[in-house]
C-alpha cells in the first residue's frame, strides 16, 4: 500500500473516538498529495446522490449504504473530477463508508467517501471540479483542505463555482482574492448600507475621501489581525454589531440634521473609524480558514483587501452618478430631503438586521 494512502487510512481508522465521533464533519473534504497520488476524504450529502435514499427520509442507513455502495462510487467518480495540466491520470479507486465511526448503524444525512487518484508524476497544480452539493440547509458549500508537504490551502466550492486549482502560486491567489473581495462587498448588503449612511452625510470629495479612508484603514487593521489569529471577536457579537453600526450612523445623520450637501464633517471620522474596526472582523469571517496557507497568506489577505477597496470605490462611483442623475431630474427642494430619506431607510433596514441577528437560530 502506498505510504500516502496508509497515512490517510490510519488518520481515519485510528483517530481516538473522543476526538472524532464522525469520520469527517459535514460539508468538508480533505486532499493530501503524496508523491504521484492524491488522496481524498469527502463528506457527501445524501441529497446530492440519486437513487440511494430508498425511504426518502434524507438519511442513509447502513442497509441503504450496503445496497447502493457501488452506485455511490460510480456517481462520485463521475461527479468528482481531478486533473493536472502536466500529469495524466493513470488510475482511481473509491470507497464509501458510514459517516459515524462509533455508531455504524446511525442514520445520517451524509456519507464519507475515500478516493485515490494516481498520476504519471507528482501533480503540481491539481484542479478539482465537482457538483456534489446537497439541497438541504447548509449543503450548498464544500470546504476542502488541501495539503502537499508543508503547504496547506483551503478552498470553498459551491454551485456555480465548483472548480478550484490548487497550489498555483501567490500571484494567482492574489488575483482570485481580488475578485472574491469585490464580490463580497457587492453582495454584502450590510456593508453597502453602512457605506451609504456615511456617504449621504455630506457632499464633496473631501468628505467622501475622509470617511472612506477612515473606514478602509480601520477594517484593514482588524481584517489582518483576525485572519492571522492575533485577535478575534465571536461572530455572535460581530454580526449584530455591524447591523447596530448602520443604525448608529443613520441615526447620527438624522440627529445632526444633515438635510443636504454640507461641509465635510470631520467630527464623524472617529465614529466611522470605530465602526470600520467592527466591519473588519466581518470581512475576516468571510475568508475564514482560506487564509490558513502560510505560503500564500499575504497574497490572500492583500488580494481580498484590494478587492474590497475596489468594490467600495465602484460603489462610491455608482452613488456619485446616481446623485448627479437625481440632481438633474429632481427639484432643488426635494434634493435636500434625499439624505434624510436615505438615512431613515438605513435606520429601518439596519434595525431589522439587528433584530434578525439577535434572535436565536
């Protein structure tokens, strides 16, 4: 038996029960590259597999696993593809196991698959592509930890983004996370809402430069501290805190009577900076374990942060264009009320987010 596969097998079989009641947590996978082979342990949702759940209860019994083991293997082989641009695949083997190691008869909503792929030589930059995502809550994402020698890289796969190339180097990682940062800021309604509250508080490039710079510097500090594990705050505090920051800034706008274009309000910069520190912890949670690879950690953090800044300035440009368009189409007396309307909207939506995030799951 190949040494790498022996290590993977021993990891699963001999790990103490107290430390690992199940072979692998839900929605996770591991890849270990050793020599010319790659070894995988993958938690596959039952809902991602066709024809294996006989009683359609969303769980897989030992009887169902034994009856459909070959079917599970075939589906996995067809839908979990690994290739390398320099090395050809020479063989593969697949095994399916119950997810529970101490109670093999336990019915669970996922099955653990062990998979081995052999190449003609050492795969330097393997590409993984899969669509083995479930339909249940939280089953649309797979977090895979890849290891080769002293290098570790974490990737998150999901529908529409089910492919990843590992061990590509710092420049490619940087480019990937620039895109991830842009996507995160543009799909993060809470961050955009907060940006809106600080932008509508005044007009002119000096005001916008001041508050955006304060926000950028602040969240960059806590993003790095949290991602490197130097200082962290639980998500149960961070997420409600971000919602509260929206309410705070919107309320501050209303309380100070910001009803139109004003001179730069430098007094609010410290408040924006303090809120930005909190948002940085939220940004850090978005990349989470993906910054674990010490070899590309700097590229990951730098790319993600640059992407966030690009996203912010694109949003600023969009707001500027919107303001210019509204100024042309709206009477002057109504223009003065728009910041008030925007701040009221932010307070209302921020309050809803705060209540939602404070409610027990």
